[in-house]
């Protein structure tokens, strides 16, 4: 029996067990497909996280993924790519007049990046605090930048800074069919559903 089937079977079993006690008058547990339409709003907030070329070179991809999985977020998009100047020019459009802009593009095209889309409650704000301050000198220990970097020009990872920016960045880095919608079995444990 597959993982999802086991979860479904457990959910159905819990429903049957409730027949023998006074709790039975409560409405049945939601099925997996309905989880997102009940309970906590905003469960499907998404953000773009990217391990930058220095992070990939230093084999930090697994550590970054581990932190987001461990925190309880759901991976819905993942790819390794050599980013073009075009995509980076759009991504960093707001910084185009900064003195470090050309060097930033050079660094971001110096090797592959791992782009990811993570989903979950308040994921944009939470991932910014997991990643830490832009300048690693100010990033707290325990954050990605605070644990793995020392200079602002090599700060290992990108995280979208608002829900609106996240939407724009996700559609820049991922085609619609590269995002996978899937139901995660631990969601009724992680959230009040
Ligand atoms: P963040 O990545 O925390 O959202 P940002 O959007 O202000 O920060 O800047 C984007 C990236 O540009 C940042 O991660 C690293 C680089 N950068 C920012 N300030 C810099 C500086 N003063 N010198 C060199 N690179 C800088
Ligand atoms: Mg930014």
C-alpha cells in the first residue's frame, strides 16, 4: 500500500472508530482533498528560495532544503539551472542602479543556482527570518546566512521579501507546469484543521 493510501486508510479508520462514542455527532474528518478549503487561511502561501552559486559550489543545497522541510514547509517546485542574464536582470530590476549591480549579475551567472518554491502558512515572512539579514555580518547565528557566510556579496541564498514579490519571482523562475500541487500527509498534524 502506498504512502498516500495509508494516510487515507488511517483517516477513514479514525472516522469509523468515532462511531462508537459520543464524539460521533461531530462532522467527519475532512478528506485529504478538502484540507485546504477548511481551517487556517493562507496555507497555500508560496515563496521563491534560491541557493545561489556560492551555496551550490559549497554543497549547501541539502542543508537549505533540510531547514525548510524541518520547519514544516512543503516543497512544490525545484530545479537546478544556469541562470541567464535576462532572468537575473528581471529578478534584480530594482537594484539596477546600485554600484554592485554588475558584480551581482557576474556572481549570479558564475555557476548553477537551485531554485525552489516552498509553500505553507506565513512562508514568506518565516523564510526571511530563517535566511537572515542581507549582510551576513548582521545575520544571527541559526540563520542560513548567519551560519554559512561572512560577506554581503556571497550570501548563499535568496528569499522573496513579500507575498507580491514572491508571486512575481515564482512566475519568472517557474513555468506553471513546473509547480506540483500535492497533499502532504502531515498537514492535519501541522495545522489546526
Ligand atoms: P536580499 O537578498 O536580502 O533580499 P537585496 O534584495 O537588498 O537583499 O539585495 C539582493 C542581493 O544583492 C543581496 O542578497 C546581495 C546583493 N547585495 C545587496 N547589497 C549589496 C552590497 N552592498 N554589496 C554587494 N552586494 C549586495
Ligand atoms: Mg531582495
